[in-house]
């Protein structure tokens, strides 16, 4: 969370807009909307992260760094920063003083339920002022809202994409008792932009899966979405070795067999764990060392996951399953697919793009193996970029040649997320319809809504109607009040968010 006045947590130019609005305005309404999709196969976006934003910024940050501080301290900080940078007092001392004396944030936020996937172009969040003197506040929080939420929403969509692949192959190859939410996990923390970014991204991924390597994601979900990892399945981590462990032991023991035996019999005799296995010769470990340790592995009270960490992930994972089957055997499940002995399985901790995930599952299923034999991990690359082979107009050198990969980085513009003012009222309550529709924007990407909006359910998800007054938009609207006058008035649990993303208990 920030440790300064949140009214300084914005773009410089935002600080000047209070004096630029038409005189006499008493109400302003803006909408947060995914305006497009740069992903050919995605036409909906999950709304997630608003509740956390409200708690962390609109409540905690404003209370601690604005309302609870002495007014003069707030004014001095504000004037010092802006006076020495752009030479103005921003929104003005009188507006800051009035807000401080009011003692709460006079805003109302209405939104679709957290976890809901709405169609592109449909407003997800509505922001308006509840006090006529604070029109300027509505768009002052735009920058904070936008940069806080877009990555969280994208990561929720990344998790959703992987979950559809897992669901399809789990339904084909796994017993019904197998949890799809445990078959794939998040290994992205170290490659994210910051601790805060990694925490929110991993938490969003956990809407679809229960496995994560990001410890603070669980704390973030507990703090913001009313859950408790000691009482319910928020997310789970895993015990694992790393190269520093394996290599330091090898340096002393002169072999890998000694360390593996110690892990099985002394370190984790009653716990499952994964073991990075490619420090030196991966296939020697899989094909030669593990068979030597078969008695210890079968006597172990848990399973050992053999983890590749280099080479072609598809080849490494699938061939590992085949080798483990040859060594340890297993059973055939109710759907006719092979399941390894419960003491062993294969894992690949990151580098698993959606394409690789599908390829691994396809190979395993065609060879008669259940996908429950493997655990796959999503790293920071796949959290922030989508691989695709679809190149418009690209001419292949040969009809049979594979299309080269192209990359679509995930950014705010992946779904064109923006906050735009669309409605205002004057001192007499007369409606003012606001909109933008640039003629140079031939794709109409930047065309905004006009007036207030009513969001409603359709057969395909959600639609909206604009051009309404404030009163008209208040009837039968899926945008429901979640924040008003400094207080959270509607709060979602993690369980409810997951149920909204996967209706009918399909999580």
C-alpha cells in the first residue's frame, strides 16, 4: 500500500482537472470498461480486484494518509510536491480542506459481481460522487484504479484459459474424484515486476487453481476476500528442492543417490515433495538411479515428483511419465487410462505455455495415460505474454512447415481497459450527456458510452444500454453498489468469486 496522500497517486495532469470542469456541475459519472480484445479467442473479461482496490486504497490509504493526518501536514505535502514540479496547487487548497473536513470519501462505486466475466464493451464499474461539491474526485481515482486492476484481471483470464484446457482433458482421462484445480499451478513470482504485482497476479490465478508458489497471494486473498487458509482451500504450496540443495549435496556426497535416499527416509519420510532432477544428467537419474531406490520410494509415506527444469518441457514431462510407468507401474482408472503408482509422478515447474500444456496432455492421453500423472507450472512469461501461431498474411516457405510463434504481451491494452466520464448534472439536476467519438478512430475503439448505463444479463453473458439519466440507470441494473461514502457496503468472499467465475459448483 502507498505511504503518502493517495491524491498524489495519479498522473500529474489529473491534478489540474478540478478547475477545468464546467462551472456548476454537481454530479459526474464515469465507467470502467474493457473496450476491445486483442486475443482472437477471447471476448469476455473477468472482473476481479475491485474489492481489494477499495480496501487497500479508497479505505485504508485514504484513512491513514489523508483523513487521519493533520490538515496542514496534508496541505504542505501536496503543495510541496506539485509546487516544485508543475508549479500549481493541483485541485486547490480549498478543495482539499473541504474534503478533509468532510471526513470521508464522497464516492459511490457500483459494479458487476466479482468473478463475473462480462462481454467486451460492457461497463464493469461505475464511479460517481455523492456530494455536489466533489465532482472532481470521480476521475481523480482513475489512475490508481486502472493500474491496480488491469494486471489482476488479465491474470484471472490467464488462469481461466489454462483451466479450460485442464477441464477438457481431466473430463476425458481422470477419475471424477480428481480435482482439476490441483493439476496445474503458478510459479511466476520471481519473474514478476514487483512483490505487489506478483501477489495480485498469483491471487487472481488462484481463482482457477489451488496451487501456487507465491506465499503472499494467500495473505492477500485472506485480507481482501474473507477467506482463511486454515479453514478452507484458499491455495496450497508444495515442498520442493532446488539446485542449491541438490548441487551442494552432490559436492559432498559425490553422487545424487545419497541425497534422494535421505529425502525419502530422513527429511520427508511422511510428506510428499518434488525434486529438481536435472542438475547433471536428468535421464540417468530417471532411468538408472530411481530404479535403484525403488524400495525406498515404494515405502515412502507420500509421493515424490520428479522435476525437469531444462530441455523441451513436452518431451521431458511425457517421457518421464513413460519411464516411471516402466519402473513403478500403476493402475488403470475408471475411464481406462493409466495412473502411475501413487508414490511417483512427474512435474515441470514453469515454461508451460497453453500450447505446451495442451501438447503434453494430448500426448499422454493418446498413449493411454491420465493427465493426473503430471503437475504443470505456469511461469512469469505465460502470466505476461501469450504465444500464438496465427500470423495474418504470413506466407509459409512450405505448406507443411510449422508457423513460427509470435507473442502478444499482456498489457492494459490487451482488453483496452479505460475509465471515461459519460454523464454529469448541473446545479438544477439537468442531465448532461458526455461522450467521445473520434473520427480519426476508424475502428471505433475509443468511442465511449454516452450518458448513464444499465447493464443486464443476456444469453451470451452481459449487455448494456446507455443514453440514460442517473434515475433511469438505477432500475434493473447489474451494476450494484459496493462502496459508498468511505465504506464497503457489499463484500464478496473468495468462495463467491470462484462460484461467479465457475457457476454451478464447477470450480
